[in-house]
């Protein structure tokens, strides 16, 4: 097929996550992310009782696009490459459905840190969900590489996981910008965003594929510095144990509470599952995370549990995924606080876990507060991205409210003569000047 086209198989029609975008330039076909939408997954499956039996189940419910299915169960369809923007599973987990490169499937590209996280997490996957048949190829920020007829410039962006990238894809019809997931209010956002705009320069942007997670939602526009300031205030005001629930892959947040612990003269302790993630990331020295080997973070074992009971005011306990077991075991004393430093749950299973957590906190008399800032761009920053790039087309993805996204930028689009596209699943969009 001549010309350049985009086709969206996931991350659209109200899906927040599960991005699956096919870019075609002549004979060159590239996937931009290939993740699972977990809200859709939970509509048909549950862990551990009603798990999918094969890739065929994924095709049947729409988690994998039938249009790209090869002669076998796996996807090939002449796709040369799959570019993974970052290591959150809703952006890479469906690569188990891709044919291996040795069997004619695509080469999978990801940033160095993302490769490490994906490979380590992939070691736990078995059977048809295994990704062991893939050999990931790593790239570095601002180092161009070619895939068939197109040239790709990966660009490091700030997100709630290390190794997140936007892609500047130079096609025969001009520049396509795919933001992946990003924010402009994190620890490194100011430095990275100025470099990002310079990388685009004066080149016309034919299409901006932009994440819109926070469009139309209630936003609390805190920065990471705000989280540190408020966290420090809460910890200083506590006379008991401080428990902090955060994502173990959110390196910014981990550094933030490490700083808080040092300022407040408390030791950091993390649960076993949390430590598993830390050990994965500790191999990436550039991340500068607290050093487990040097005891900057201690593991929550039987010995530390007794220390927490003996001297709760000397510790901050890091947990994740709305865990409540440690609260039950320790029975925190009066004056203890719980800091939720993640988003609230947004699907039924997590809501059940969260309610259990809240019930245990109430039973033990532990006050809960939320101190969090989003890993995604705030609406006013989405406007800034659109204003600076002045794209010929805007295509929102990773948003539950495409209409709200369009209204958010409609005046900018009118001023620039920009076409607003509401992508539909499986529909091909030709980029013609």
C-alpha cells in the first residue's frame, strides 16, 4: 500500500491503556506499543480461577487484533518492528502474541531500562503467555535508528516509571510524534521537555498521537516536589509508624520518600514483593535509587517486624498494591499514619482490595491520607504540547473521554487549522497532505 497510514487496535474508544497502533509507510509496518487493556481482560477473565487457555481466547475477546493474525496463532503480518514506549504492562504485555523475529515476526525495541524490566518480569510468564521467544533490542535517547523506510528518534520523557520514551517517527509523509505516556511536572520534566521541543524543531508535525489520560478528569496538580513537602510534613507529625503505599517501579516517588526518611531520621523498610522490584532496578546504576546492599532500604522480615513493633516511630514501611497484611501483623500504635501515594483504584477487583485495606486501617485507628501526583500530563500541559507542536492532525489515545480531549484543545486546533480525529478500533487513517 502506497502512502502512510495509522490503524489503532487498542488504547482507543475509551480505553486507558492497551495501546496497539500500527503505522505503515509503503511496505514498512511498525507497531507503536503492544499492550493489554486490563479493564477488558477483567471483563472475561479472573485470576486464578478463570484464566485464558490460549492466545485464541485473546483474539476472541479483542485483546489481540484478528486482522494481524498469521497462519499460526501468533501475529506477524509483515510487521518489521514493535516499539515499546515504556515498561508498564499495558504497553508491552501483548508481545506474547507476536511471532518471534526468527520466525518472521517483528524486532522488539525498547529503552535499555525498559528492556531490563520487561525481561525480568517476563521470566515469570509461562506457556502461551511467555515472551521467552523474543530477543529485545535496546535503544538510547536521541539515538536515531531505521526500520525499513522510516527513521525513529526515541526521546526520553518523564513518567511514573524509568525508561519512558516518546517517538519521533520520520516517514515519507513527514513527522509523526507519538508521546507514549508522559508528564511535564515530574522531577526531570523541565530539562527533558526543553530538549524535546528542540528535537522537533521547526519540522511540521503531520500527526500528534497524544496520551490524554487526565482529559476530562478531576486533577490535583501537585508536582513531585509538592509530594516531598507534604510527605515530610505528615511524617514529622506522626508519633507512630508511617506506612507508605506506592508503586515499586515509580523511581521518582521512591527517591522522594527516601529523602523524606533522611530528613525525618527514619529508616526505610520494604516488603518482600517490593524488594523484588528494587533488585531489578538496582542493576540500572543511572537510576540512582536507594542502595539495598548498603542498607538504605531494609527488607521487611521477621527481625525487622519486631523492630517496627518495638520502635515504630523510627521507621517508614513501604508497601504496594493496596497490601494490608503488614497492618494486620504489626497492629500499628496510636499516632501512626498511612500515606497512599498512588492513584485510587479504578476497577472492581482493586476496589475490593482497597476497601479491605481501609477497613484494617480503621480497625487499628491509623489515619490515612493521599499524597500523589499523576504520572500523566495535566490538561493544561496537553494544551502546551499541542500549542508547541502545532500538528496537522491530533489523535488522542489512552483516554476515557476523547470528546473532552477534543474540547480541551478545540480553540488551538481552530487557530492552527488542525484536524481533530477520534480514532476507532481497526479503522485505517491515511496521512495525506
